[in-house]
C-alpha cells in the first residue's frame, strides 16, 4: 500500500528569526606613533541587509537571480536572505538554485530551519539518502526543533523504516503534539509492523473529530482487511474513494476488500477506474479477480498447439 506524498513547504524567515550580524566588527590597528596614527580601513557594509527578507517572494526570476549572484559575489553574510532566496527558488521549482542558496545559508549559520529546508529540496528531487542525512543534522543540531524532527519522521515512513519512524514520532510527541498527518503516518507505521488494532485506534478518532483525508481511510481499511473484517474494510475504502476518486490505490484496495467479501461485481466495477490511472495495477487486479476461473476446452481446441 502506497501513501500519497506529503506536500512540503519550505520555511521563509523574517530577519527577527535569529540575530544576523549586520556589519563586521571594526578593527583598529595600533598607532605607529603618538604623533602619527595609522588610518583604519572601514569594512564595506553588506548591501543585502537593507533588503526586507520576505520581499523576495515578490521578486521576478531575473530580480531573484541578480540578487543571489550579487550576494554571492560580495560574500554576503545574510543567512536569512540566502534562505529566503532558496525558498523562493523552491516555490518556482528551480531546485538546483534553491539548493545552492540554502547551502550558502547553512555555511553562514548551521541553523536547523535551513537544514530542514535543504532536506525538503533533496526529498523533492528524489535524493532521499541526502534528505535523511540532512534532516538528521537538523535534529542533532536542535533535538526539540519540531519541524526538523517531523521532516525526519516522515522520511522514515517514506523509506519504510517503520521502527525508526515510531521512535521518531514518540520523541516528537514528548514536546509537540502530532498533527493529523503526523498521527496518520504514525498509525501507518504501526500498520506496517502488523499492529492493526493500534493503527485503528489512532486513525478512528481523527476521522470522527476532524477533517478526514484519504490516507486515513486507506490506513483504516487496510487494518480492517488484515483483521479479515472485510465489510468494515470495504466501507472505509469507499469513504476514501469518495474523497479521492482518482486514487488507483484506494480503488484497488476497495476491489480487493469487495472480492474478499464475495462482491465480485463491485470489485470489477473498480477495474476500469484503476486501468485508467495505473494500467500495471489494473492488470494485477484483473489477474487476481480471475485467478480461480477455469476455462472449458473442447477436443478441437485441445488438439491445436498454441
């Protein structure tokens, strides 16, 4: 059973998020003599500190590129602005530039927010091992930084490191309440480890009390299916399909639950939907539905070689 990818948002920070040294400390050279003091060169002011960090959201691509290139050329130390440039690149799906900007922010300030953002870029570009390593750096840097640990937990779920995911969510819950998605992925980890009752106990209140999402019904339905409660599984998958009619996973699971409860007609009704979205999955479903069907053959047919 697959899960839908979780929508990621890179954090854009304000200048007040943490202190940024706006100018390098002046250094004074010792006087050569009392009568003739030595002139001291005043360091150049970082031009980027005059730019409101969140303003880059509204920059055009050309303006964003120009700002990033100028900051890089002048060795700007404005980590917040580098981060926000990276976030803006990410929103525009310019992932290579987003990575470059975020790495500059991290060089200047190894803050967990920047590390978490970089992890999201890696995940989005399917560089999962790097995403995990970077999220782990964020958690090591700040063990109680909820956003970083949440990113790490979700990555553990995505690579099916289920025991690690449970440990991760247990740690997160010690200092931050799990949101609905976190609770659902937590339940999914229990489900994958065979603890169906625990999965059911986690997602059922979410469905009753909040705004359910398709994944909740998928987890619930699969847990009931594993417990051989096929009608309850069918009901759960049906509700999931109502929320997400285009999901081949939910429709496939619904067909499987219907087949298990001897509703072959209902299962076949899902086949055309699955075929449109995922032909490979539809073929698997078709073969499952007809695996117990024998073909009657006459003597003439039997005498012919295929």
